[in-house]
C-alpha cells in the first residue's frame, strides 16, 4: 500500500513539473498573457461601402395576411397584395342531431337534406395603411381540391395563388367596401366590443353542402386536415380595384348559419352557427408585387430598406484592410452604425420604420430563413432602431470580421490559391446584408432572453440610409497589441 502511494505521488509530481515547464516555454498558447506582457490598444477608422440590393421573394411565414394596393408617397414605389387562406376546424366537430335540423317536414328525417340559412366570411383587421374612405373591390374564389397547399412546403412572397384555383372557376362572391364601415353608426364603430372587419356574403348553397357533408361523412370533420382535403380547401381573396389602402388581416372566420329544433319542445327552434377560422393552425399565404424599385436600387447617394419582400442593404466590410494594417493584432471591437434619413414628404400616409435589423452573411440568406435559424452573434446579429439618434447600431461585429478572415486564410491553404485568386472565386466572402426582421424571444431559467425565431418583416416599411456606392460610411475598429 505504501509503495503504491509513493508511486502515485511521484507521478503527480512529474505531471506538475511538465505542466510548469510548458507554461514557461509557451505562455501565449493558453490564451492568457503573462504578467510581464503589455496590452497596447489602438484605433482605426475604415470606409464601408453599401448599396441597395433587391431582396426578391422571401419566405412568407407571417401569421398576418395583407390585402390592398398602395403607393409609397416617399419613393413612388407600388406594393400590391392579395392572399389565400385555409380554414381550421376543432377536432371531432359536433353539430346537432340530423333529425333536429331544419327542415323537419319529411317522413324520414335521416334522408331529408338539411338547409343552411346563410353563409359568410368575415376578415378581421387590426389596422390598415392609407385612406379609410377608399373604395376597394375584391373577388373571392374557392380553392381547388386538386391543388391543395402542402403544410410541409415553404411558400414565398412571389407565389402565384391562381395556381390553386381550378381554371375557368368564377368567383363565388364579389365585395365592394371601405375600411371604415359607415353602414355602422359612430357609436358602434367606436365601441370597445367592435372589431373592424370586411363581411363577405357567400352563396347559401356552399353552407348547405357543408352541413350535409357533415352528416354523410362525419370523419371529414375529425380534424383540419380532413376538413381541408374533403370539405373546404379554402378561398383566394383577390383585390381587383382600390389603390390607396392596405389591410392587415389578422384572422378570418367562415360562419355557416342554420336552424334546429329543441328535442324536448318540437315547436321551439334555435338559430345557430358553425364557425371555422383561418388561424396559424392552417396555411395563410400572401402574394406581394413590388413595382418601380429599380430607380431606388440604382441610387448612389443612399441605400434603402423596403418591406415586405422589397429591398435590403448590402454591406462590403473592409476585412482585408482591417488586417493589412494590423497583421499581428487582435480585433477587439468593430462598430457599425447606419443612420436613417428623415422622410422628405412625411405625412399621415408615410410607411413605417423597421424596428429590428438583421446583419447576415450575404451567402447565408436562403439557408438562414429556410432552416429557421436564429442569430449566433458570429455570422449573424440583430439590432433595434434607436429613435433618439435615428440610427441602427451594431455595437461589435468583431467576431464576424475575424470569421471572414479566418475562412479566407483556411480556404487559401486548402485550395492552394493565392489571395487574389481566392477572393475572385468567392466574391461574397466579406459581404453582409441588412434585412428587416421580426424576432421572437423567450426568457430562460437564468433570466436571459433567447431568440426562438427570426422571420422576415412583412409590414409596410420604407427607410433611406446614409451610404451608397458613392457615399461610404465609417466603421470604428479597436485593436489590442501584446508587447
């Protein structure tokens, strides 16, 4: 026993000696400077070139749908939107017994078709952009049972919604309306219980068909999947007239009204409805069209951010210059500030300002959103708009810059290419994009906010930023040098 303990002590002593010698030979390898090292900070400022970049179609997974046609008074660009929606049913949906449904004048109630009194869709909107008195006209088309939205598939903002309607199909309803419903009294419109909505009357025959399908095939109402595939695939809401207003549709409901009798009191009847909602449980897809944007993209003395699915700002980071001036130094901080120009024609109809910006490697745009990624604070960062300073500031993207430099050096080593050749083969290696986004967060057990989703901002926004190909902005970089 004593012999084993003695050998163990000798082994531990040998390990400690070896560790001490390695520290003396290469202290820097541990990442901690020795007491005799002197850290000398330094600062440099670099030009950063930006330009406007068409964002094209984007992954459209917003829970809000849009309907309208507006012209941005600041830039003259036009945004048009229409949408399609499926409707959700609760699991194992229940209606009154068939023998109680109206009409009840046949000898065999089990074979008597039931009747729908009326059928409607209501589109509820929390807000709208533009003129509340603007007359708007829409057509409503039933979606095809042969071309149904696939819940496993991603849909983008340039989606052609007409492909989900059978060719030759006529609209089942046409609606002319204004966002402000003046059929209601002022007291009704301003009451706390009123929710702004557009009421669309559908043919009662559609509701009758649905009610009878319920009694013939109750399994069709077992869940939303069966309801959508066998009863009602949904509707396409197409704006045909009314430039000047855009509605933000929060939810839609389809109401089927019917009458049934009291089983205990045959002479007593009740009015009731079956309600189905267009909610996040089912697909809502909005199609956006943006026009007259090329003149903005070609502007050289500023850049633009336009949503939805419009324009983002591309940033060419001076990675090569940053490391060329300080090849042996560490980049501790790199701050990038984007300043917003005030609107030239500010009025009640000005588009909004994006609240959150995502800075992301240009080459990662598609994968970031398709894979539902969140920011890693290395190749992607977010920041919020500072209303007091009229700016978006990314306080420190040093890790982004170091990542780009490391990738280039590693790529040159593996490919055998020189710096000029490698950069020519990877033109976006030092480029980032600024994209307006919506961020959802949660608080963990330690009280820290964690991002759970980052999605495209689909609101009506438009801002001009200081910059452009002929007007570089500045980036402040702070280094550390170990002597």
